[in-house]
């Protein structure tokens, strides 16, 4: 029983890795005040680009990086449109979410249902030999390690470094930042692109690790919306956002187990169920007085300038 | 936007699409020809285009209400699904009780109620739950999808084996009547036109339409004028949901004659794009819906003939909206 | 450091906001810039602070012409500005706000070293702010102090303050003035922009008076108030005569009302206003008076207490009912809260004067709006979007939207940002309602306005009503004390 429990946890850690990376990327973007609503499309585009690049070059790392770049390109469209041209972010993001999804299906249509390279597990020497913890934490692929490392790193970056302080300040009051000599547009653009890069990488982890291969449907559909919800759920705080991502992974893994317990309930239901549950969690967190006092501790204020365009007038 | 702007938009989209086609190694001219032929090749094809046009127009009408108020009714997909569930429910439950024509009327009403219920749920979550309508809408879309899957694999499954192909088809007598050889219901075309004109009239000539526009312009000022944000939000969502529910009815009784998992055919999301490209204005809606329908139907041939994915239509539609928004704001700034 | 502005011109489109302004600012002085609203003070200061560029002219520092076009570049020339609404980060901690202003902070922002610096500066100026507290919890005066410290730490030698005494307590004002004097004695230049004669006279060494974008005079200590007044206003404006109070029946009665919101909420406020009465609400910004107006208008629901109109209970009835009973509300921030920026003038009349029609009778609407445009001399036509109207015209439009016979008009800072002419027009129009028995309750940060037109003054402090008295029975001194919370 202990083995399966360890395995369960390890599965959650591995299968949530892309969600953690994507939602942290979006956290950066939103902390700087820009909503990147295109996540659902960007993740699929990243998955496609990552898979095709890795398939052609044989290098999983290259695939992941190129996928990240594709995400960065999409994010830079949002950045240019919203930061420099002041076009409503939500509109652009939504259109891009749909367009990128279709673009991914279209460009990837020659590569469906073929076997490609995959991220390999890299057990860390010595550490992986520790009982229980070794199997749980130190027998993963590279990207899972990165996702685990990224959580404390993002927290440290946001709350303990100078650029992190500036990042939070930009999302709170861009005009005050301008008055203090920070180049608001450039800073916001940088974080939007950085966030997009992480989201692209997250996509690649799906096609190269969690749901290997490319096809329609790929299996990462809807994840982008969950990542967006997680950022709100986590109150724009990296650690709580990551916690939410693992919670979602837990729900998904639980679905797989329950599927074997209740055989007569259709499997599709278990695949879909975590999504509405996640949104329900959002409702509870977002409205402290709605249900009870307990949830109010999860409530936090969004960055003051989130979604608003910065202009000098 | 002026004509010249539209030309710029279309040229830009054309060139990007051509590049995309080169990327997958498909001959662009052939692809465009296929889309054209796929949409206009015969009456059968064009009837199909109209069968996409009808739901797009009806759904866009509903969205005009919510967009005018500044609401992002992304839950429109789920509202279509619930409409489909509502009409299927009536047909399944009452087929032995009423006469076929009465059943269809009741099914239509039930579909409208279903869509409206789903829209109001999103509105409720916004008003009482303080959840942005994008997220409540998305969540409800997932719930609706789960509901349909459960119905198809559970209570309404086909005798013998449940499958993704949907429920057992309805008896022919319960199909929405279409004149022989028409392949498209003239009644539904008329309904779409009437609904569009009615929507335009309500939004432009009534005080309520103005109230919605006012709320879209500045919600904070509403209180000063004694305008209830919540009540108007409720009614705007109700309208959008009712229209979407009607689309669900159309999809089940006119097109598929059963409930299938992909019953909404993504028309909800597509209608959002239509209205955005129309810049939240009713006049361009029928034309843009026609263009989208042509792309949608024309690209069905692509996988068969050129071995490329039919999602090309989605790419073109998305690019159209993207460039149009870009050009529009560039004009506004200069 | 000596700074000289030479022949500064600034155009906003066709508007000539600054006309050939030349001012010398010398080290160690506190220089006042005095002028009424719209005199071009703010524009000039924004140019000096690098916030907007000037159309033509020169800025010389120690005799050398310099050019800069952003606040950052201005700060490199050691020029910093403190805005009326402090540009800070309410969600962040005080110390973080402080650190953000310092140009060279190391990558790892270990805050310990900055804490010492912060404490030292605080002690120097006699400020006491907790570096760990969130800026959201500070009063306006404390936020101002934080900004001053930040500017000093960033090395500013010329500090501009825009209306620094609006909305802070008397005690805070004294602290501020002491700090400014200290800074000047250290050799810095302090520029204070104000329209409050009294403050400028007690603080400044030199005063430049601006009028309609031009320098109309420069005066040095000792000041003659009448001379300054004559410079500020070509003719000293005759105060609006207070209309006589016809003692009517009690109209609105609020019984121990509490409500959340704002900086301190509203605590157990009891209040009655009679027909035909004008009541002025005073207090520091955010002491509850604006929340009080929103509760009285039905926009915010009280958590405790009851509201009665005449004998009828209105608590929890919602804004619609309040509005239908004839309770009107006009907020300060007209474009943000009072009007729909994308709608035209006539569409606003549809929303207010054609409540019952389903279809809009456009020809009648056109007639009504044209009539009102003429009656209220609104510069604009019925099809212009209200966002294109000027502030004064927006306020006139809001007044024209009032119903024929309102029972109670609630106004938040009704003449803020308007020139003298518009202000007196607005008050004489409002007073015409009072003669018909309408009651008016307004908040104002300008005591002169309250003493000029109101029959009664109500002072808020920390969400509570601390003074409620007819004007003839209270002295300015008592009001000052009440505003500052001295009992």
C-alpha cells in the first residue's frame, strides 16, 4: 500500500509539472498587470511546436526551448497590442486562445499519432535511493525538477529581490513607477513574454512527457483555462498558485483511481469533473462572505492595475 | 472601419494564411479553391453554409446584448449545449404524449429555458459569487459538456452500446420539417433574420438598449441614475442564453436529430468572434457570419483532398479578428 | 542650487495653458505658487518636474540650460515632485515603497539597511511611520510624509508639493511645515503650489501669483493678504449670498447608521436634515463624509441603523427606491461615477427624463436636450459624447439632469476643480431649489465653501460625526479642532 501511495504522489508531481509552470508564468504576467488570456491556445501551440521540433531534431531540450519561444511570440503579440497599442487585453487574449489552438492543430496535422522522443526520467544519484522520499521526489524527468525548483525561486524572486519588488510595484501602480523612473512598458512587456515562454514550455511538457505525442485532441485542452483560474485561486502568490496546481493534479489522479472503482460511471465524466470543481473552488475563494468565513483566508486582492492600460494622461 | 481598412485586413490575413499553408506544404491556390468549391460547389454545399449561418446569426444576436453591456459571455457554448439537452429531453420524454408539431414547439421552449438557465447561472455567479463571467462561463461550459457525456453514456445511451456518436436518432416524425430538396429550413432562415432585426430594434430604439449601452460605458455611474446593474445583467444574460438555447434546439432537431457530444459545434466561440469582428454592431453580423460559415463549410474538404487539418478555417477566422482589431485601434489613434 | 524658468509656454491643442512664464527659484527658500483653479499652476509644475514637456522655453539650473522630458531625468537634476494624490503603492509595505524610490538598490533587496536609513530620516523630520505597515493603512498626511522622505533619499534638492495641505489634519500640517522649513534651511528649494492663501502666507518666503496662465505678480515676505487677493482675482469675487432658511419639516432622518467602506467606514451616525436646509459636511479626506453621502443616497447599504424619509422607512430599499423618492446624488469624479463617457448628451436625458417610455421618442428627447443645453449654457451639442465636454460643462449637465422637484440633493465636492464663475453659478442654481423646499447636503474639503453657503455644518472624524451645529453657533476654531479630532 505504501508503494502505491508513493507512486500516487509522484504521479501528481509529474503530471502537474506543466500546470505549475504555466500558472507561474501567468502569475508573473498578471503581477505585472497584464492578463494573458491566450493560455489555452498557447499551451497547445507549445505542445505541437515542442513535439515537432523534438521529433525533427531528436533533442527534447531543443523542443522544449523552441516551444517556449513559440509561447513567447504569442505573448509578445498580446504585449504589443495591449501595452503599446492599448487594445483591451481580454479581447486579444481570447481571440489568440482560439486562433493558436486551431493553428496548432493545423500546423501539426502532418505529425499526428506518431511516436516521438520523450523526456526521460533522471533519477538523482544517492537522493533517489532514500526510501519513500527518493521515489517520490527524485525519480522524475528534468522538467518536473524544474517545476519543483521554480516554485521557491519565483517566491524568492517576487518577495526578496529588487526586480521582484519592481514587478509587484508595476502591477500595483504603473504611474507611480513611471514617476520613479522605471520603464513601465518595457518591464510589463518583459514579464508578459517571460510568462508566455513558461507557458510554451508547459505545452511541450505535455507532448513530450505527460501526454506523449501529438494529435487532435492532444489531451491538454482546457488546461490553459485552469491555469488562469489557478492564478486567481492562488491570489497571485507563487506558492499558493503552485499549491492549486497540485490540487488540480490530485483531482485528476483521483479521477483515474475512482474510474477503476466505479466502473459503470463513464470515464469521460472523470476526465471532465476536475474542471468544474476547480471553477467551483474559485467561487468559494473569490467570495469570502458567500459560503463561510473559512474561505476568506484564501481571498486576496488582485494587483491594482491588473488589466488596465498604462497611459500618461 | 472604412472599405480600405477591410482591404488591408483581408490582404494581411490572406498573406499570413498563405505562409501558414506553405509551412505545412500544401498548395495555397488549391486550398483556397477547395474552400470556395466546398462552399459554393453545389446547392448541397451552399445549403450547408446556410445551416451554419443560421446558428451563428442567432447566437450572435444574443451576444450583442451581453457585449453591449460589456459582458464576456464565454459561457455561450454551454448555453447552446443546455438548449440541446432541453430539447432532447422533451423529445425523449414526451414523444408518446403529444403530437409531433406540439412536441417541437415544447422542445423549442424547453431549449430556450435551458440556455437561459445556464446563462442566468453565470450571471448569478457574477452577481453573488463575485466570479468574473469568463471563469464562471468556462466552468459552466465544462459542466454542460460533462452533463452531455453523462447523458449519452448513461440515461440516454443507445440500446446496446454507448458511444461518442451520440444518442439514438429521433424518429423521423420529430425532425424539424424541411421542404423536400431544400436541405435547409426556410423557416429557420426567416427566424434568424427576424431575430436579428428585433435585436437591432431593441438595442437601438428602446430605453433598455440604451441602458445596456450605458452600463457598458460606465458601470460605476449606474447607481447615480438608479439603474440596477444586477437586474440588467440578469436580463442581458437571459436574452443571450435564450438565443443560445434556440441554437441548441436548431442543432438537435434540424441538423443532427440526436444529441451528440460536440452538439455545439463550437458555434458559441465562433459567434463571439463574429460579434467582435462586427465591433459589437448588428449591421455587419449577417455578412461576417456568412463569411465564417463559408470558411467553416469549405474547409471540411481539406483533410480529404489535401490531407491538411480543417482547422485552417479557425486560423483564418481568428486572424481576421486579430488584424481587424489591430487596424481599428491603429485608426483610432491616428 | 538655483533654478530658473525662462519664457515657458505650454499649449494643449488650442489652449494656451502657460504664457511666457519666467520664475527664479533660489536655494534655501520656500517658494509659493498661488493662483485659482485653472491658473496654470499644475501645468507649470508638471513641466518643472519633467512630467510633461513645455512647448517652448528654457529651464536653467545654476545658469546652465538643461533639457529633460521624464520625471526620472528631472530627478537626475535633483528635481522631485509630490503629487496631490501621492503616487505610491497602497498594497505594498511602507519600507518597500521607500526602497522603490532609491535609484541604486542591490539585486537582493535586504531591507535591513534601508530600515535604518528610513528611521534616521523619519527622526530628522519628526515623522513617525511604521515601516512594516501597509501603505493602505496610512492617512493622507502620512503618505505625504513617506513621499517627502523618499524624495530626500533619492537626492532631490528641489521639491515641489502640489496642494499639500488639502485633506490633512492641522497637526499634520504643522509637522509638514516644520519639515519643509528644515529642508529649506538645509539649502534645498521647496516649491508649494496652493490656492489657500493662509497656508502660503504662513509658510513661504516668496510667492508668485499666476492668473490665466501668466505671472501676475511676485511678492516677498511680509505679505499683505489684500494685495495677494487682488493679484489672484482681478476683482475679488462677491460671495454667493446665503439663502435664508425657511424652517421646514424634518426630511431625511438617519438613526445610528453604520456602514463599511472607505478608510474607516461609518460608525453610528445619526443625522437629520430639514426641508430647505443646506448642510455642509466637513472633515479630512476619507473621514466618512463621502461614504455618508453614498449611504444617504441608497448606493451603499448600511449594516446597522435605519434611514427614514419623512415617516417612511427606506433602509435596504436599494438605490432605485431612493431615486424614485426624489433623492439625487452627484459624485465628485463626474466622468468616473456620474456620467457615461461614451453616451451623448441627449442619451443622458433619455436615461433621466424618459423613465416610462419603452421605445425612445427621439424627437422629444432632442427637444428636451436642446432646451436644457440652452438653459444651462452647456458648451456642446446634443449629439456630442460627454467625454468631450469640459469639467464645468459636465457639472452643468449633471445639474440639468436633476428632476424638477427633488426632495434631497446630495453632492460630493460640488465645485472641486471648477473656476470661480462656474462655482458661483452652480451654487446660485442649487439655492433656487432650496426655496422650493429641497434640502441639500454636500461635502467639501473647502471650509470657505461651507461657511459661505451652508446653514449647518457637520464634521466627520474617523467615521463618526463629531460636530453638528448651525453655522452661526460655531467658530472656525471649533471646526478646525473637530476636523483634527481634538475634543
